[in-house]
C-alpha cells in the first residue's frame, strides 16, 4: 500500500530565495523564488524543505526562508520596481525589514500618503512606497519586447529569475509572467510547446528562439524582438542579431539554432 505524501502550504519570506537540487548549500542552484510566492512543501530535511512551485518545479529551499503561517488577508500588490525596500517605518531612514524585486507580491492592509502598509508572509508589518507597486502587463508582442528590454544589462546568474541575476530561461519565464502568462521554467520544457518553424527568419517579435550546442538538444532560449534580432541572458542580458551586417551579429547562434516557438496568437 502506497503512503500518501503529506503537503503543507508555505510562502517565501525573503526577497529572492535560492533553490537547490539537493538539501545542501553545496548543491547546484536550480531556480529561485520571490517574496510572497506560495509553494507546497512535500518533504523536510535538517535545515531544508523540498517545495513545489506553481510552475511544477521541485527543489530544496532553506526552511528559514519560508513562512508557514496562513497567508495574510488583504489586497495583493505586485512589485514593479526592479528593486525596492520594505521599511520598518514609513521613512527612508528606517531600518530595512525586507528587500524586494520586480515580481514579488505584497499584501496591502493600509496606506498613508505615499506609502502602503504591508503585511509580510510572517505577518510582520512594513511600509513600501506606492510608486514601487503596479500591475501586470497584458500579453502582446510590444509588451514582451519592452519588458525584456527593461532588463538589459543585468548579469547572468545560473538559476536566476530576477534583476539580481537571470539565466536564459529564467529571463524568458519572468518576462512572460510579468505579461500575465505562465511558462515552464526550463528551456527544454518551453521548447516542447507551440513549435512554429525551424527557420529563424520566420520569427516575429515576441516569439521564442531556441538553441543547442548538440543538434536537437535545447540548452538556450531567447526572445525575438524583430528584424532578426533577439534578447537573451548570456553573460548578461543583451541583444544579438542573426544579420551579418549588424555589429552584434552572432554566427554562433545561427550555427546552434533549433526552432522558433510562438506563444502568441497572431
């Protein structure tokens, strides 16, 4: 007789949490989570908990970075500033309670002037400036391209999903998430859906471009921004081109190109 796995709800309680392949800080970081993100806890080891995120990704997180309290009640606000600070009081000189990045969610339970009073996952109370919060963009080629361009210059970080550092598929997942659309976490999974073409000339703004060093094996993803140009995380978030006349032309990405996939209805 199989034993049922008991799951527990929890919420990520730090600005950006790193998640590991194994229950060890020496293990590979596979992805990250953001403040206010609700997860399922399916296992425990000393100091670590194994979680499943909304995208189905399973990994280990430091248990200290989770709150097991019921989610605070109130309106959910989306952090739209790339970086923000939640203060202990509504003045900039107050001690920091938590940091946040774009994509974090905060529970708003009051306001005063230019400040929102927020309740964090562990029910501690802080204050954040109103202009740091906003709404999700709608899904469109223009919004996808602009969101990706907003991240230009941020460093590459393996497993990263925020301006503190992106990996290639983390950048794409974050761009789509901020445009109201959920994608799988890894480039391999992203490429399994909505195949369009094996010719990069067929790509339109907002389409995904997939690459692989080994023929047919996906290991990299980029966002088409039009005119045979694309944005991706490689060293840092940057633009490159399939056009030999452009200064940022990349023969390597022509040689390793696999497919165009379209998540937008044209």
